[in-house]
């Protein structure tokens, strides 16, 4: 069984994001970048399936600038076998990403695609669903547990009312939620081994998918600063203030 895991290079989640002075977007100059946390969870799940003997190969694919190869190296250090980078200086939207991933899947023919449910930069939560539609594959989103047997994937997913369990035939798309697992830290020996694992670098434009923006960013602003709280002398005063604020 071959598992394909798409990963994305994003601003590290520990970094305080700064907005450009002209409010045209987020300032990425000299900012630490890392793998999207949900993608990291997807890689971990794929590697665990490999370690259990369920999978025979884990392939990681990323779309972006040349530096995204380092994001792939991180996945290889976690235990993935090889990587594919679709190189582009543009920032593709979810539908374009889904079309490019479909082209890779048509070449690689994986049995399952495990990917993060969303990226922490755009928070679109759309690529997995669009990819399933383009491939006409079954999908199971927001997975908090995954079990594969007899060419079927049993997925437990978190919904508003509790937990829902789905069973889908392979090949399928599974998107990883936060509680699916806790990603491992890559050890130094594995980091060194990852440097020898292959990364196939291709031009994204070679797949015949037009990369263009359908959305225009009008303005990006930082969230308003939180105002300080105030102390109250009694419960009655607290209730009164809550009523004034419209909470009660």
C-alpha cells in the first residue's frame, strides 16, 4: 500500500505574525517557517501505518517555493520514504492545489491520501474535499482515529454532536484532525538519513494546471488589542455589568 501525504510550508505556529505596513499581507521577511501542524499529524499517521506493516511506502508532496524542500526533508526525517516538490513562486488557491495534487496522484497511484484538514495560514479547509471531488474518491474528514484493513478505512471523526465512525473503500481521501496523534520529534540520525532520501523537484507549470488567483486581498489588518478588565465589588455589580454588555 502506498500513502501520499501533501504537506505545506507555513509560518511557524510559535511566531507572532506581523502585517506589512501597506496592509497588503503578512510580512514573511526573516520569519521562521515550518510544516503546517495538521500536515505534520498526517505525516505521523502515515509513518505509523508504515511501521505497523500496513503501508509499504510513504510519499510526501509539497507545492511552493524552493525552500519547501526543507519542509519535505522534515517529513523524510520523520520516516517518509521520498518526496516530490512542485516548484512555483506563486501562491496557489485550494482548487489549484487540488488540481495539481490530482495530477500527482494520477502518476503515483496511491491507495490512500492522508492530509491535514486545513493549513494555519489560510484556514480554508477546502483542498481535501475538492481533491476527493476531482478524483471521485470517497472522503473522511476531521479524522481523530484511523484504522485500515481489508482495503477499507475505518475513520472516527469529530462532529458537533460527538463522534461519528465512517467506513470508506480505498482509494480514499482522509483529512487529519488535531487529536489523531501526537507527531514525533525527528532524531538526529533520522535527520541525517533524510538528507540522502530522494526529492523529485518538478515545475508546477509542467502539469498543465493554470496557477492564477481568483480572489483579491483588499486589506490585511491585525486583530484589535484586548482591553484590560476591571474589578467588581460584588456579585450584584457583576450581574449589572453583564446586563449592560448584553451578555445576560
